[in-house]
C-alpha cells in the first residue's frame, strides 16, 4: 500500500524490444497535481536525517508492537498519531508557495506541539481515566489544540475537503437547534464537544484511528517491503507474459497489473501514476485512442480499492464495523471484484476487436516460465499472507509474518535481496505512505463522533427512507448519489468511514444484509474517483494520456458500468457476498452474473462480431439487466436475449464477409 514507486521501476526487463511511445511527462509534477500525498518537501542534510529517524521509529514501533503485543488502545493510537503528525508538519508545506527544500522554524514548533497534545493521553493517562467525564480546563485546551492541529495536518497531507467536512460536523454538534427539523437536535456545549471528540475513544481516538494504528499501518509496511524487492516490476512483467500477446493485449496488461498493484495499494490516483506511466503509452502505441487508454487505466486502478486482500484498507475497517473476522470481508469481496474486472476485460477486448488491434509480438514479451523461475519467489509472501489469514491469524499477525517472509525470500535471488539501504528505504517509505491514511482516519473520527453524539446517522437514514417512500430501489439510488457526493476527493479509508456512517444505516433499516450494505456504500464512494467533476483517477489518467479529462472521465464511467450495477445485484442477491451461502444457487448466480456482464459489455461498446445497431444494443442492455437480477424467470429471459443477440450479430457479420468477398 505504498505510493513511492517510480515509473522506471515498473517497465518490463526486456522493454528495449517493445516499441512504446515515449511519455514526455514529468511524473513527479503529475502526482503533485492529482495526488496530494505526493506533495512533500525535498530535504537534505540534518533535516533529511531527522525525518528519516522519525519515520524509521514509527515503522519500528508498529513492527515491534504487532509482533510482541500492542499497547493499551488509547496509548497505541496516541503514539501512532503523535509520530504521524510530527512527520506531516516536517514533510508537508503549509501552501504551494512555501519552500520545498527546508523545514521552517514554525513547522518544527507546530509539529512539536501536535506531538505533545496527542501524547498528553499517555503522559497523564492515569489522571484522565480517574476524572473521566469531568475534563479540566487543561484537558479542554489540549483537546482544542489537538483538533485544530489535526485538521491542519489533514489539509496538508490530503486536501481541504475532509477538514471542511469535519468542521461542518463540529458546527452541527454546536448549532443543532438551528438545523431543519429533520436533522435538528438540542445542541451541545463546546466543552462537551471537545471532551467527546478528543478525551475518549468516541472521536479522534476512535475505531478508525485504532484500525490505522494496527492493521492498516502493517499492511502499508508490508507493501513497502514488497516494493523494495522489485514486486512492482515483476507484476508488470507477469501481466505482459500472460496477456500482452492477446487481442488488444496492452489494455489487458493494464487491467491485470493495475488490479494486482491496486489490491495492495491505498490510492487509486497513486496507482494510475505508477503503472499508468507504462501501460497508457503502451496502449496508445498499438492504436487505442488516448482518452480510452487513460480511462482503462483509471478504471483498473480504481478497482484495486475493492479487490482483496487489502481493498485500500477499507476491509479492516469494515470488519471492525461488522464485528466479523477480516477474512470474511475479504472473501465476500472476491466475486463482486471479479465481476468488475471481468466487465472491464470484456469491454477492452471488444473495443480492440472493433478497431482491429492486435497484441504484441510473442517474441518481444517476457517468457512466463523463465520469469517465474527468476522472480516467482516474490509471490511467496502474498501466498503466506493468505495462508495466515485462512488459518485464523489476525490481520496484524498475518502482516507481521508477511514482512518476515518477504525479508526471508528476498535472499533467494541477488536481484531481489533486501540490502541495508533497501531495508531503511522500506521503513521510511512505509511510514510516509501511512501519513495520509492516519490523518484521514483521525479526522473521520470526528464525523463518527458526531454520529454517536447526535444520532446523525439515523437522522440521515430516516431522511433517505422518507424521500424514497420506503421503496428499496429508490433508497438505493439516493444512497448511491449520497455516496458519490460524500466520497468525492476523499482517500479510500476516509471515504468508506464517512459513507458507512452517513449512508449505510438507511439500507440497514430497510433490511439489507449488513455485508451487502457496507459493500454497496464502499463501491459507490470509490466511484467518485471516476465520476466527473472530481474524478481524480480519471484526470490523472488523462494527464498521462494527453487526452481531454472530461472525455476520459465519461469513458471511464462507461467502462465501469458494471461497477455501478454490481452493488445492486448483491443487495438483491446477497449470496454473491456469501450471505446465506449455498453451493448450487451460488454457482448459478455467478454464472448468470458473468453472462449478464458479458451482455452489458456488448451493449456498452456497441460491438459483437460486428457493429451493433442501436436497437440491438438496447436489447442487449435489457438482457444484461435480466441476467443480473436474481430469479429463474429473469435468467431465462436474459439467456434468450443473449442467444438472440448472438444470432443477429453472427448473421450480420456473415453478410458483411460475403459482401466483401463478392466485391
């Protein structure tokens, strides 16, 4: 889940044999433009060493506590957040006009104060516990400073959207009487708000930060160690070997590599800016339109956030909210994620067929067996993680042993060996990669705290149900819109916490299975990365492709159409997320869903064997919906439509071939 890979690290080893259009793009500038977490200072001398020491200390603290036992919850979270805030103030400038090559004196002071007011929970732990619910003026002063400094740190490492949302919720806590009757409450004093948000585990130091300070950080660190072994380049090479020679191969390489990288990455935009620097020029070189190439990369990278095992860290938080083991969430996410990626693969294949695009020459692609022989051992840590999780280990222990296995297997090859400089770089980049997630989780704690203090989540749920008249499909549509709006511009973890707190209760009240409800809001919250006008992942893809951002975003929505429909499927058929699992119905549901996604791809691209008339596309889309909706009658209608479309298109294609031969 790290975000510091260089594009050059991701090129296949035999890239000299592959003709790829050179992308004349400043990768650092592109990432700074779309990925706020990449806007760090470039330090040198003693300041660089100081930051390095703090980053290493943060990583080692988490590695040690995950292996030998966590501290008390509030102390674990406080140590985590204190070091995070100190690093943020040293690494991230206050504005675009601030100096990028040194740390100003005031940021040292702000970082020091931020660390102290967070560690206040550790220093005065016994006193705070003894006077729980009766804060002193010092407690309130520290709490006020802590909230302000946290919001400023989040603004620097992320963007103003999340802090502004948090401030709105704080104002809502105070001015509750002034809101419309549907959302009004009696209002709370400033002292009560600060005490609730900062001095206990309901707000800033709540579950989101608890997850960040345990599971999430360790998986980020695990991804950082994998990166240092050359895992990123291995994934690109493996994707090239598997799909590079097929029809429209480069686009399939983009889908496979971005999906695999995204499954352990914490950011859609960062994933686009790393794998996309290779895959987008490669797609353009074989004939894909720039806007289509950028859209494919954006959709594939965004899908990584719903692909197990990590799911942008949302899987861990979802498990906490549901009160189930993490492995249940990861397994439940498998089928929806596969349907999403199958839809993208179908559409890029049909688009390549429509344009007559071929794959790359086999002789210019990596050979899969030599590649696996040379670097296949890098897959062992991923297999080990899955084994530990399935064996009942906690995600924390699984990540801990995953890092140890990464260190061990790296020595099986000189090229992947974890040297001392690589080890230090892994600790440093792991800590840096966790800063955005940690600040977002702490800030989102304010939003969660508002819900527990005022009952806002239930009020929003009542509003959605009232507006929809209690009809489930209308409630789903309103929830979808709310999630896309709430998720705009937010990191995955913050995105999920906000949408699950604000939007999911409406679905739960209507009897939707909790797993399906939380998956629904996760999907549509992440969809904001593709949906204009925000669409950060799509705009990053457009920046690399040199295409029109809005056209790229519109194409991304079309490619991700299945992603907009799949959540509705598992709300009405929760067996796809393993709720009420029965082997035969589950198998039938997957089969019909795959056929439905295939029909959906035809209708979306408008091509199957030959160009599809508009009315045939409409029929295909209608058939797709029937196959995606559970039920024997709808399945039979959908299968009949599929057979009809196949017959019509095959006959039309035959006539066109005969016409060409006769002419």
